[in-house]
C-alpha cells in the first residue's frame, strides 16, 4: 500500500536503485523487490541481516555514516527509523548525500506525542520516561516473550530502549525542519493509510497523526 501511494505521486521503483535503510525484518525489501526495484538492505544489526533471505545485497551500516558513494541511489526508503537514531538531521543529511539529484527519500514515523508515538510504551509515554517504563514493566512486559523484553528502557531512559538503539522524541515539525536543513524539498506530507490528512495540521496534528510520512525530493 505504501508503494502504491508512492506510485500515485509519480514515484515508481521499478528498475530503480533503492536503499531500504533500517530494513529490519525485510518486509519492505521484499515488497520493493516484487515491484522491480534493485534493493540494497541496510541495518545496524548483524543478527537481523543474517535472518534475511539472500535475495538482495545486505549491508551492516550505521544510518548516520553510510558506506555508500554520493548519488548511489534513486530512492532512500526509511520507514520507522528516524525515531530510533540520536540525530535525525544527520540521518536526513546522509540520505540526501546518497540519493542522486532528482531522486527521492521516503521517511515515515509515529510522531512522539501521538497515541502511538511511544511505540510499545504508549500511551504511558505521555507521562514521562520513568513512569512509562515502570508501568510498562508492571502491566505488559511480563506477558511478552523473553526475546522482546529488550525494548524496555533500562534505568527509565528511552535512549537505552530497543536493544540500545533508543527511542527519541521526533515530531512532525522537527522532521520537516531537519529535511529542509539537509537540502530536501518536501514533496508531500501525509498521514499513512488515512483519508484524513492530519499530519499537516499545526500542533494538533502532532497529537492526532498516528503515523506521518514524508516524500522528499533532492533538487536536480
């Protein structure tokens, strides 16, 4: 559905060089491949990459210092990653660097102050880090598999959650500001899978948008 939305905006991935940045379990990589893209999957976790099917190149990489040449890709696809890096501006600068002039960036995330902005900690995240982690441990963590418990923020700090990758307070306004600073043009800003686009609403949209998605364009 995400790729259909991109195609409706004139961004086809067929035959294009695409970087799936922060690929995780590879769902987007598979969808991109099925639509004809030449995909490189990149993630910081070797364990995650080892579990992917060996159908596309896989690269262990830090999203803030990518091991790719300038203008190496037509599209950088970056879903639900920016809230897990400590420097959102650096992420968008690196994405801009490795995209060719006239190419695109796709960035999506749940705004921090929205109902899903705290991820597994939601809605407790609106009460502060220490309260949220305390409540999470006592209401939910005992019911999840042991391998998932690494998402709990040690010492009440979100920066230590998600096996050390962290959870950071990324807002729509901040992401838009970083994108412009990095040199991107904001081609569109929308609310994923919603007929009502609240992502562009000042202030209120931060609380109502469950998942924001940016389509960015690098000037030719």
